[in-house]
């Protein structure tokens, strides 16, 4: 300090008078300013405050003043929004112009005339839909009686079982036909609770939870447990319900090739580094016990080993395997002798082998209870009609009563025998081998037939439709609805329908895959579906096989690109809209 | 009957392309900024939609009157608490009050990200509570108040206690620790210190 003063004095000695006068002027002004401030009410308070906190340290005072200035500046700044920059500001006139220009799109695009046949081809069943049905032509009123119903997924033929019917009727007499409310209001009735218990007991889980519809079970259960930042690894052949479920959960999705557990392990291995360092998230492997699109099952034993090794949870969709696989219809885990507790979440449908309607989810108690408040379909959708619940309970109790150790359940055995028989007949048929390939495995009650690769090539049909990189997905991305239509896909489906129509004339009702191409994330191949039923006898199967073999081989063998074009020509020609 | 487990499918169905180009997505997730200072990327349209599903309960409570008063009450209680401990003199008691408040509010407003509730599908997972308040708008009344509290606390504590230089520095640094992250320039900015912070 003293050094500074002496240098200052030395300098001022040599400096002109004006500078000294100026400095003394400034000092005087400063004193006047201080006195002025003291006169202002409260001014002395401020000065005292500054003096007290100054404590002979100008740096400290400077810092505090700066801080106070920041606060004051912050306090007087006016509010602004971060989003404001991104917003487009339009004048009143521009807004009006946009409104005038706007033409509402129709809720649904108009039906194409090429697609009209799809609606006409829907069969109308007269009377109850058991394993034998009567079809009525809605235009002529002509009735075809006593068809073998191979389009129904009531595999165990429980839909019209007298015992099940009586239980359903009893419940209707007690509490009417509808639940009329979501489960959490007054939708839950005793039969729902009983069904949850029955399912949990039957499948060997702690707790079961019932959903009003099977399709929305997965789309509700999976997003209930997964959110952003979580990881789900999905089989690359799952049904559209699971695809949508993974999509709307907003988590990160990886796909492994259908039932290719080596590929699954490869993906898990490549994720390891990332999983170790990130925050702990929820991790699921999602697959189907019996694939809807391929009719085969994963190697569950290895799958469980893999998920335990990599600390993932397993989400198994047993929609098709409950009631059809295993000695007592307990699904894939029964086949492999794996306890249900190894599978964290099991979902399934009551609408197929259990002969009712609705969906369910079973697993550990906490998992099921969590859904009561967090699962959208459970909280917001109407509960399952009580009679459906008691019908499903009736089926389960029948299956449990018929259980004998070391034997295949007498309700399940005919289904498995019939499946085996029809599968081997179709697989060994020489005539069919050239034109169609059996895609499903021998244990699948849904037998899946596809056009053989050689035939597809001959007819100039692509290997598959939709899926990654396809025109349809591009059209969806760009919002071009007219691009959703695939001409080849429509034609191939039409060819399959031709065979179905012909089979109806011969007394066998089969069906085909009906997929909306722009809803599928994965590539699809149109297939003929033959659903085996426990209610058929050997003669029925033999008859069905002969009809199917004959119809398919006469339609397809010798069919070439020209013939195919002629066959489907009427699609583009017809004028009915 | 002992059913043999099913054999593995003979020819696994091969997908030509993975539906989500998983590799680019993975790179995207794995990419971590090597720079010390990075900025949180703006939300995608989808995330914004999820943020709008429901008002953000994690950030909205700061608008209540009680939420403002509680800051003052907590500070007074802290000061009383430290005054009651005989081994601390006035300087120490003010410093501890200041530092305790700062640590608490830093953890609450600037450390923890996301929301404790699951209403927005994790759409706020990358944002601190300060960034969630008023949807990230700046200079809103509540932000002015919350900015003013630590500064005011610092100024009066330096006034009422005769800090030595060491304590003064401690208090100033503590104050700046909560003032700087609140400035508009710090919005969505993350400071990455290798091995200390685990920010993404």
C-alpha cells in the first residue's frame, strides 16, 4: 500500500496541477454523494450495512456488490420461454388462410375396389360356432350345413361344452351379462377373483390378473413395467400385439432373429458393456411360447438359462400354448419341466383353448398387484363379463379334474393326437410338397401353410411383405396413406382365399392370416391356417386332409405367372365398390 | 408321459434388416461426450408429447405459498439449531446454516434428475428439477425467489458475522454453487468431471 502511495506522490509531484485538482474534485464529489445518500431515508442504513460488511477489505465488498447486482439484474429481467424460439408466429390473416385451405381427411380412407373381396369373403356362421358349423351366404340365404370348423381357435372344443355352458348361464342369471365398469370401480366380481386364483393355481404362479380383452393384455402389461431408458429384447417373429406393446412402452428395443437363441446371446453380449455402466434399468426378453406367425416354440430351457445368466426378466406370451402344449395344457414350461416362477411375466388368452374370452397375466404377487394401479387396460377398460370368467374357470376345473399323474390329460390328448396326425399327413403329402411348405412345428395345433419358395418365384411374388426398409414402412414414415396398399400382397391373399372358398364347398372351413400390412413392424408372409380341434375324430381329420390336399394341389400345381394373372385379373376389373 | 422337449427350429428365421436400425440407436446411446461441458439435447417430438400428457407434479409444487415460506422457515430453524450448539461461535453457526441450506437445495434442484412419479413415461429423465420448473421458462417469479434466497442468505450472514477470510471463501463458494446453475446460461448444461460425475 505504502509503495503505491509513494509512487503516486512521486508521480503527482511531476504531474500538472490540473490532475491534482481533478482528483480532489472527485473526492469532494464522493463525499457529497455519501452525505446525499445519508439524507435519503434509509440511506444511512445502507451505508452502515456497507461499512459493517466492508471491514476494510475492498475485494470483499466488490464481490458482495457484484453478487447483489446479479441478484438485482436477475430480479428485473422479464420472463421468457425456452420454446419461444421454436414457435412459428403467424399473423391473423395467415391463420385464416390456413383454416380456409384445410380440408378434413375422411376418418377412414375409402375402400379400394381391389380390396372389396376381403369383406365379401368373411364367412357368416349360422347358429353356434362349435367344431362343426353351418355357413350362410348373406346374399342368397343358401345354407351349407355341417362344415368341419378348422377356423376356430377353441382348440379343446370347450366353447359349447355343456358343463361350461351351464356355469356361464348360472353366472348370467346371478349378475347379468356385463361387468359394466373397469375392475377398480365395481367391475370386479367374485368370479373374476376366483378366475385369477384358478389361473394362478393351474399355471403354478402366485397371482393372476384378468383383462377384458386378450389383444390389449400385452399392450398394457409391457408398458406398465417398461419406460424410457429400459431395454427390451424381442423375438423377431412376434405377433403384432407384442410388437405394438414394445413400441408404445418407449423403451429401447432390440430384435433377435426368430427363435435364434445364439443371436439373442450375441445381442446380450454386445450390450454388456453398456448395461454395466449405465443406471440400473429394467430389462426384459419378450417372446412367444408358441409363435403366432411361425407355429414353433423357443428352447425354453436355454432361454431361461440365458436370461438368468444376463440378469434379464422373461416375458412369455402363452396365447397359443395354454391348453395345447404340455401333458395338462399348462403351456411350454410344462413341456420342459420348468417351474412357472422362472418366468417373471406370463400373459395369455382366455379366448383360445380356454374357450371363453379375455386375457390374463400371471406371475409373482407384487408384479400382479403393481398392475392394479399402473396397467392402462386394467385401470381404464371395462372388466371381463362375469360369465366369461366363470366359463374359463369351468374349463380350468375340468382340466384339473381330469389330471392323472404320468398321463396326458384326456381333454388335451385328442387335440395333440389330431395335431400329430394332420401334421404328418400334410407334411408327407407328395402333392403338397411342391406347392406349399408347412411352416409350423408338429406340436402346433395351428398348422401354417405357405406357398413354397419355388412357387413364389414362379408367380413373381416377393419373399415377404412389409418389414424394415419396405415401401409400406416408407409410406407410413412419410404419411402417404395410399402407399399402404400392396398389390402383390392383395393378390396373394386373394389366391389363398380362392382355396378357402373352394374348401367351404367341400365341407371344410379353414382360414388364412389376416394382417393389416401397415400395422406390422416385421415382414409378413400370407399363410393358410388350419386349426386342429380336440372334437374331431380320425375320420374327420382324414377327410379334411383329403379335401385340403386335393384343393391346394389342383389350384396351385401347374399355376404359372400367366395363370395367376388371369386368376387375379377380376380383382382389378370388378366394378363393385 | 414324459414329453421330450421340442428340438430347436431347424432353420431360424432370418430377418434381413433389424426393424429398428439397432446399431445406430446403440451408438447414439453409447455416445458420451468427452468434453467437460455438454448440453442436453433438445427433446424429440415424442418426448415433448409425453411431457404434455400430464402436468409435471414434480415441479409444480414450488408455486405454492407454503413452498416459498418453508425456505425461510428452514433457514431460521437451521440457524437456531446451530446457535444452540455451544461449540460453534456466531461465524461458524452462520457458515453451517449457509452450507447446509446450499447442499440441500443443490441436491434437490440440480443434482437429482427425472421425477419420482411415473406419469410421463420417463419423459423428464434427463432434466433436473430446476429445468423442469415452469417447463424451462426463465425469470419466472418462482425462479426469481429461489435465486434470491441463497444470495440474500449469503449477504446477511456476512453482515452479521465477522468472517475471517477462510470462512468467507467457503460461504462465497457455497453460494456460487447454487447461483451459477440457476442462471439461464446454465440451462441444460452438464459439467462432466471424469470419475467424479456420472452424467449423460
